[in-house]
C-alpha cells in the first residue's frame, strides 16, 4: 500500500534546469521531488509570514 504524502497533492508541470534535476537525483535519489515540494512549501510559509508582518495599514497611507 502506498505511503500517504500528507495534505492533498496537485500534479503540476514545472520546468527545471536539467543540471539541477541531475544533482537532485544524485543528492537525494528516488523521490528527490519530495524535497523540492518541501522547500517550496517552506518558502511560501516564510513569505506569508513576511507579508502579514509588513502589511500596510490605513494609517500608514499619505494624507494627500
């Protein structure tokens, strides 16, 4: 029985550089794309926190 990956997945086409794919396969072996997914998720989580932290408030707008 296959191992569940966690949250629901969506299959997408992502164009990556050939040399990056080869290095990913060399470093992580079979399933290296799971690492890509995890890095992307971590990046988005950090970006979301940063966006919330730097959100502009009405009082920050100029009065002109």
